[in-house]
C-alpha cells in the first residue's frame, strides 16, 4: 500500500479511536453517577453489570484498534470489532441511547475503513464471527467476575 493510501486511512482510524474513547468516557461517568439514582438495588446492580460488560467489550475493541500498526492489518483486525460494537450498542440502546448512536456511527465508520483498506490492497474481505463471539464471551466473564467481587452475596443472574 502506498504512503498516499495509508495517509487516507490513518486519520479515519484515529477518528474511530476518538469515538470509542468518547463512549467509554460517557459510560465511566454514567457508572459513577447513575447508579446512585436507580430505583431499586436490583436495578442498580443490573445497570452496573451492563456498564461493566460494555466497558470490557469496548476495551477489547480498543485493544484491537490500538494494536494496528500497519494499514495492511485493518482488513483482518477490524471486521470482528464491528459485531462487538453492534452487540454493545444493543445492550446500551435502552438506558444509554446516546452511546448506542455513537457506536452505530463507529461501526459504520469502521466498516468503511475496513472495506477501503481491503480494496486498496486488492484483497477480499474476510469476516470472522468466531473472533467477535470470543471477545463478547471474554467480556461477559470479566464483567461477571467483577460483579461477584462487588456483590459476593448477590445470587440473581445478571444477564
């Protein structure tokens, strides 16, 4: 890939990272303030679980985006993150619609970056649903562990 092609993709990838950081920052703020105002203890715990799960999943997406050190890695690395962003957006859509909107924008943006990268390199686009499933599964396990540490006596299933 030429320098001109890389220059065209690099700012778009950087903007994607910026959008992701904005959503994570919003969730961190909500996690601190909104938990205090929940109607019941169960609602507060369920909301906290949702925030922790989503932040774990978004951290995994962030790791993938930060690990891209060459534009030739985009077409393999980015597509699984799009499914993760969509799944997190669905989880957030009811309580945090503003985050869902940004995640939808980010998923569309990353999709176009991925397609453009593959087209510029004249290669086919591969998609691996297994990778995105693994990312979501690991996020769920991490969120459940954190919730068990926070609420060791709470036995209601949080999913």
